[in-house]
C-alpha cells in the first residue's frame, strides 16, 4: 500500500530555494540536520525534497509539480498580496477538466500548479 509521496526536485542554490519556499510560500524546513546538498520542506500535508543540481538551466527546465488545495481563491489572493509572480499563462481560472487552477514558477523554473476541484 502506498501512503505518501515526497518528490525530489533539483535546485541550483539551496539558500535561494529555501528563501523562496519558506519566506514567500510559507513552507517550513523539517530536516533535523542541515545537509549541504539536500533540503526538506513542508506546508500542511505537502512535503517537498530538493537535491542540489547546480547546472540546471531554469530556461530549459520542464519540471512540474501539481499541488491540490481546498482553498484555491484565498491561496491565490495570498500570493497576489505577497507579490508572488503568477505565471503569465497561469492566472486563476476554471479549466475544462473541472479544476480551478493557477501556476507560478520557482527560482529554478519548476512550474508549480495549484488546483482545486470545482463544484
């Protein structure tokens, strides 16, 4: 039986990644020890792990993470209030597959899409 998923996502710079996810998106670091090449963060029920990959090119990165939420409008408004850049093609909208979604890019070019099933 599968119980949890912790994606390992490449990062170029641990401090920049840490600052973006913690300071901007409100995650918290969960590692008991500080490993130079590894970062673990958590927010609510979401946990992400990052591995150092200094040569990743954000302009050629097609990495994507889909994160479900139960409060898409308030999350979107919170990001706007914090002046987090919304992807130009990722404004909050209802999709044909009955999801409300919006997207942002992290410092390494990973597309983070937040979604909630529409009523």
